[in-house]
C-alpha cells in the first residue's frame, strides 16, 4: 500500500541556515504521525515542503503518491491544510467562508451549502454562522480554519499546531475530529506544542531538532527508551530546593526538572523503588523535609526534553 506521505533525505536551507538537514519521515495510510520539536526545529518548514509551499533543495517527497515538485497541483488537490494562523476572510461570515472554499474546490452550489452547514455543526459554530469573521474569537477562527481544511474530504490532512489558542473544550472537540478523520480513512500529519496531544492522537512520533530527526517510534517506545520511571518530590521549604536538586542529580538518570513555585522537582530513574528509597534517605540525612513523593511512568514531556537536550549536546560537541 502506498504511504500517505513519504519523505526521504529532505534538505532545505535559508542562506547559511539549514532548516532541514536530511529529514526522513513516513505517514502510513490511515494513521496519525506526530511531528514534534522545539521552536525553530524545522517543523513548519517541513509542513511547507509537504504542502508545496516551499521547494526542497534536495530529497524526494511524495504526498498521496504525488511528487511535491513535479506534481504539485495533484498534491494540492489531495490535501487539507490548517496552519498556525487561521486563513479566513474577515469580510465574510463563517458560513460564507466555508461555502467559498467548497466552490473553489469545484463543488456545485447545493453541495457547497450542505458541506458548509455540516462542518459548522460539527465544529459547534452554527450559532455564529451568519456573523462576520471579525466578530469571532481567536478560538472560533481556529475552528473555522480547521473546518475549511476538511471541506473537500481530503485523503491527507496536515495540521500545523491546530489547537493553539483553543480552550480545553475546543481542544477536545478537535481531537475528536482528528479521530473521526482517521476512522474515515484519512491520514494525518500533526505538529503540536502540546505533548499530551501527540500522546493521545499519534500512532507514531518523529522528534526533530536543529533540522534533523533525533528519534522516532510510538509514544510508548519513546518513553521506554529514556527511562523506566519518573520520580517527583515536593519539599516543605522552598529553601531546600537546591538540596533536593543535588540529591536527584546524584540518584537520577537525567538532569532534574524544577518547579520553584510548587517547591518540587522530578527526574527520570531506571530503578524506581530502589532509587526512591535512596533519595528519601539522602534527603533525611540532610534534614530536608519532604511533603510528597510520587513514582510513575515518564511523560512525553520527559522524552521531549531528554531527546532535544541530547541533540544540543551533539551539536555543541
């Protein structure tokens, strides 16, 4: 079966800056690929290459079976794109925006009307359908932009940080929409700043940093590679945080992460129960009073921080 997206050795430079440095990724048909990375890692550049908005300097890229350079018109007919900024017309109503997109895709008037109404209902925008876009909130514009990307029921959907600026209810609605897309046979490339989002939605994940892939796999696979468990300790006195950090550095498998406001720190550990006891004994010996302690599986946040830290170390070396 042809992959929905297949990219090999993608390179893109802006003068002396290499935004993409030999990126490989594959989105199997009917799945969600989460593309993660810190700001400036190359995620948006990759999205622009996949959607024919940028021409790669090198590499082979196919979307829905079409080459993004030589068959760009076919690629555009096969994709839906929702970017970081809502691409909507403020001089039109919500309904008119979606109707216009349908007509531009070649829908007959009746079909464009029906699809616009269907999407307005799906994204809970029916009550605002006749309002001008300039009266919409930021979250409403994001939802309308996502609806616009789905008008033509494209087989490949590219979502570049689709829930940025949305309230929790709207984020959950968007997640449900992504699940429906996949259930209906669509393939999704998702970039996001919300690691929980990738954890919930992505069948597989690619982490990039400084234009290079630093890790790939399922969420569970990535978590298993960076540490067995996450040890978190809260101290009674904020003044004891430096001592807590020293202890966690001594017993942990990575650099501790500190939350000064909540007087807590956590670290990845390889032997959870044994390390927990050792940390508590060392803190007790140094007269540090502990309020709370917990041990659980690492979060995708831990994976992200460790992988991008490693990439930084490699670059420095």
